[in-house]
């Protein structure tokens, strides 16, 4: 009987530590995505966008993603709409990739 009590206490401590780590990870992840910000910037011949977390740039996209070649966005509105779409994907814990179908759904101009 004594052996069972000795085993359950370390097991309970281990699971409580795992639970604590999981709760901290979820808490930190939630805080990180709440502070995502987008901004447009000028490039040669157009616009690009940045996405930052707590003021630190994590994505700098000077060209329209999913389009062959280095083609900048025609205007800052298209750049920001795409950036905000990517932020939405990040908040849903999805890959921040953008497809041509996404660009079409967002009505992003690919030719100026």
C-alpha cells in the first residue's frame, strides 16, 4: 500500500507541471497574436507590407506573394488587406502562406 502512495505523488507532480507548462504556452501564444500589427511601405514601383509582434518585424513582404516575379502591390490598401489576411491566418494558427486563389478572393490587383 505504501508503494502506491509513493508513486502517485510523483505522478501527480509531473502532470501538474505539464499542465502548468501547457497553460503558460497557451497564455503566451494568445498574448503574442493579440499584438500583431501590419503596416504598408513604399518599394521600387509600388508597396509592400510588414507584420510585427510587439514592435519587432517578423514578416517583411516587399512583393505580392504567390505571383511569379518580384511584383510589388499597386497600392497600400492591397498590401494592408493582404497583411491583415495573413494576420488572420496566424491568429487561427494556420500557415501564413497566400495563394493566388486568396489574392483573387481579396481582389488584389496584380497588374497596375
